[in-house]
C-alpha cells in the first residue's frame, strides 16, 4: 500500500508499506529514500490505516512485532526513530502521543488522493440540460476526434514521465539510520545517525562522559545535526522527556542528567 502525506515544512512524502521505504521529495526532481526497519514500517502503516484514530500501545506492539513479544522500550525506540526521519522529534505534531493510551497520526498532514473525478461531474452540471436543437452535421476533418487524440498523447506523456521518475526513485541508494547503544551502569543511551561515521562520533562523545552514577537510570535516545542535539528519554518512573539544544547553550552531560534524573 502506498500512502502520501506532508511534513511540517510542506515537503511531500511517499510511504510504501510493502517495500518498507519512505521517499522524501527534498526539492523538485530531488528525493531522499529511507529504508525503514520492518517494525518501524509496520507502526507507521498501522497509524496511517486509521489517521486521526488513537492506536493503543498494545495494538501497535501486536501489529508491529506479530512474530514475537517485545518490551515497551522497543516501541518507544521505533517511535523515536520515525519522528527523527519525519522531522517530528521536537513537538510531535505528526505522530501524536496520547498519554496513557497510545499514538495517532495527525490526519491534517495526510494527502487525500481520491476525489479527483469530482470536477468533471461538476462541470457537466454547470452545462445545463441537453440542447433540443437539431443536430448539425460535423465539419470535415472531425476536430472532435483530433481533440481526443491530443488528450490521449498528453496522458501517455505524463504516464511515461511518471514511470521514469518512479524507476529513478526506487533505485536510488538507500539511506538507513544507524544506531549504537552505550551502556553505563543502569543507563542505556542509543546514539542515532544517518551513517556509521556520524553515529561513531556521537557515541564516542557520549562514552567519554562517564555517566555511571546511581541516579543515572533509564533509557535515552539522542541524535545530532551539526551543533544541534535532539534528546528523548524514558525515566524509571515511566515519564518521558524531550528536548532540543546546542552545545553553546548546554553541555551534553548536563542535558543527559536533566533528561533522566529530572535535574
């Protein structure tokens, strides 16, 4: 199944649930393709099947991991990854958290493809009742048939361009998010990035902080784009925390402590 929706910056997105792929139209003629993990793809598919409707955490876990039982941390990590890909990691406007219930896809961002045939019907209504005048013989050259042929050629050209674009889009190199998990005592930190070099650099920064203290417990997901960090955590109390910051405003160690220890 193919779904279309827009991001908060109005960028067009195509999601193919069968191939577990997202195609993001960065600019006209330029796209970025992201391969989703099977569970992440299944979660997005379920939310898009009923946009605007809240799906319980239990229903999502059963649908996404139908072959095994997983912890709630797996669902939290998948939601974090999807929000990162969709640029929704800060305010969660696209994948909305419904406290103590689950998640829902914001239907305001969905693009409704059906209904394109409504315009011709309206056009027919505006033409009024059929004329009762005697039919006049068609002029030589049958321009009506020529008009049909022109429309046929135009439709064929559009379909050809669309087919070429689809082939180009599907065979572009796939960018898959990388994750490295750093364990420090009872604290688990997942460093997320678009490539191995990016994740290795981020995980090295985190590993050098030596955060193994009794009050540092929980699960953290962190990503970096230039000087800007995005951090989400699940505290031992079950509460969650999300923040975006830059190093010249806050230190990484300080933000990690604030995230899990409510500092």
